[in-house]
């Protein structure tokens, strides 16, 4: 049974064996005698005691562990014998001798608050990288501007996790100077306030001389090389983690604000996100949940990279870790709920059918069908399955739908042309889909024998875009002649099913309904002969080319070039003519 003693070493309590305590006491007394005539003697002794306390803390695994002779001897071996701390006062004279040579060591990252404007991050990085802090500060400003303020998060992370240089040993390690007694005493005499909390490095001058005087085997040298390569690889992994996580966090941060989460930015494409098929929740909530769900794992990856590079990195603490974990789990649950809502957004579709209306056009007349646009909503008439967001005459936002199709149905019982408008939309429920379809606004006009159809439909911005479309169904009596304008080619139904018939690409020609089929009255007798027509009107130049049963309609005006009512790009060079559609 051994007697134990409780000691207070640099403010830390330890349980130590009585024999070990006596050995430690003799060791500290010998060191004190070595500094009897030295300036800053109390500060240096306190610094050494703090280092010993730190070494003891690293060796014990729990609070009940007792420090024995083995641990004391190991600490003495690291700290050195008392004679190693006898200082020569001549090293502080104006003209240093050869004994004043400094042993350089690797720099450690600290925040230098003695030369700071905010948190000392730039000054600390300047010491660590060997760069004037002015350039670091300038880089922070530029990166912050170019990243829309996102680099402020990186600065705050350094401020939180990088420790502040408070002690003499910290300042020496920050500048890459060996933390030995000679340097500590010199800094104290130069006016440093406070004492180092720990002496983190042993006397490298002593150990370097031992290494030089000893011989290493080939395998030991190879082991050292492999160890160095391993350390470099680990550092590289840490840098890779920091870069990957940093870029991801900055991108998420920029996306959070550019999506208008807090109303700082308002861009046109945000409107398209709001009306598209995403869960009907505030956009800021969806983007915020995404930011936490994706950003928190990368935040911990960023901390892991910092820990790999910085040994003395401070921990964010268990409460903060548990809090972030809770936020991450809640974000995942929130995104899961939104995903379920997304799956039900288009669960039902409904059709709102306007009452069939008879037009004053008989089977003996010629029905002319033409599509019409609107300079406010649609400049180029062509069928599209998407939408646009425009402003009405009152400045309100509206959704413009160009998914308009014209269906033709023959009838032997009717003598007049009739028209029916079908509006279709989707929704979470049938009632919602039906209301959304009914709110779709579509118009047409009858001028004599001319039927002028709008090439678009509009709905309120609040109705969102849920695959709205309009079907114009024309019931035609037997024997009627139809002339479909060229601009209807993209809107005419091209599928024969049920009772519907098609124009078969004969827009711009007079066709007659005979026995439920269209027969062309002015088509050339030989379909294989090419026909080229060109004329000029107020709308520009139009060219019709017919051959092999196909029509090609080229239109050139102030709006550009269109082929079969589709915008195209034309390239003319020595290789010939190349025509590409924009889609």
C-alpha cells in the first residue's frame, strides 16, 4: 500500500505517489536553483510547471489515475535536466555572440490579437504563411466581395476554432521559434506580459546534437522517410477536405441568398422556381432546410480538415455538436415531408369544358383559321409545352401558357361549324385541379368566316404552373372548305384518333372535307415537282418550297428567320447553308 499526495501544479490537481512526489519536488527545486540570478525567474519557473502539468494531463486517462515514478521520469526525460536551463546573460547583449543562434521549428497557427483589427486571424495567418498581414487582410476583403459575403463564414470559423496566442510559448510557436528557456527568457525581458501556459516543444538544440552524434540504420532512415510521406499525405487530405467543404459551404451560402431566402436579392428566375412544380411552401423554408441538410455535414468535414492541419484546434464543444446534429435531423425530416408533398402535387388532373358554341359558318362557306399573338405576352407564335411569366396591363404577374392545340372533327349531321374549348390542369386534389383549369383564360374571335384563335392562354401567378393546356375542338360540317394559315402548323393536331382528323401539313392551302377526309383543292398535280414561291408583304419575305409531299415554309422579317413557324439560325459560308433550330 502506497501513500498518495494531492498536488496543485499550474492550477491543475493531480494524484501522485509519495515517492514520485519527492522526486518531482527535488527536480523542481534544482531547476529553481538554476535560475537564482535570472530576470523573470518566477515567470520561467511557472512556465516550466505549466508544461509539466500538460505532460501529466496527456499521460493520465482518467481523474482517478495516480502518477508514479515512471510518469515523473518520462517527464524529466522530456524536459531535460536542471543544467540544461542555466542561461548565459551575454546572449541579451546588444551584439550577440555565436551562442545566440536560434533554433527554428515549424510554425503553429494562432490568432495574433496584439496586431489585430478584428480577431487577429489575418495577423496569425501572416505569421504562419510568412506573409505581411496587410496582404492577408486585402485578400479577405476581395474574397468577401466576390463571394457576396460568403467568406465572412470562413473568417468566423477561423476566429472560433483557431486559438489565440496568449502566452510566451504561443507567440514563439506562432513565429516558428523554438520554445526553449533561452527564447522564453528573452521574450520576457523584451516586455511580453504573462507567462506561457505550456512549453510545447522540448529543447531541439539538445536533441539535434544527439541525433547528429548517433548513427541511424538504413531501415530507420527509410521509416523516417515513409513517416514524412505519410504526414504529407495526411496534410494533403486535410487540405482537400477544407477546399471541398469550403467551396460547398460558400456555394450553399450564395444560393441561400440568391434564392431570395431573406429578400436580399430578387431575380427573374426566382419567379420561375416559385411557380414551377416544387412543394407549395415558402421558397425560403425549402432553401433553408436544404442549406442545413447539406451544409452541416460539410461543416463538420471542414472542421475535420482543420483538425488535420492544426494540432491545437479548439473544439466547438459537445452542446454545439448535439445542437447541429438535432438541426440536421430536423432538416432531413422537413425535406422528407416536402418530398411527400411533392409526390402529391400532380396526383389529379381535371378538364374544364366550355359550352359548345355554334359559329355562323355553313358548309358552303370557306372557314379560315388563323392564330394570333400579343406583343405583351407572345412575340413568336409557336406551340410550346412550357410557360412564361409576364406582366399584364395593370403590372400584375401572370403565367402565359402556349400549349394550345386545335382539333378538327367531321360531322355529317351538323350544317354549321361549332367550337368547344377544353382547359386542362393538374392538382393535389380533383377540386384543386378543376379550379386551376377553370381559371385558365383563353379567347378567340369570329370575323365573318375568319376564326382567329389566340396562340396563348393566361392564368394568375398564384395558380402556379401545373401542366395547364387548352384544346380548341372544331366540329366541321361535311363539304366545308378550310384554309388554315401557315402560323397554325405548330398548333394543329397531327394524330388521327377517335373522330379527329388532321390537315396533314396542308396549311396555307384550301382543303375540302369530303367523306370525313380533307382533299386539297389547289395542291399541284405532281407532288414530286418542287414549287418555289416568294413574295413580300408588310411582314417581311416568305418562301414556300413544296416537293416530295412535304412543305417547307421559310419566313424572314425583323424578328429573325423562321422555318415552319419555328425560330431557326442560318449560317452561310463556303461550305454551303446550315439551318439549325433554337430548340
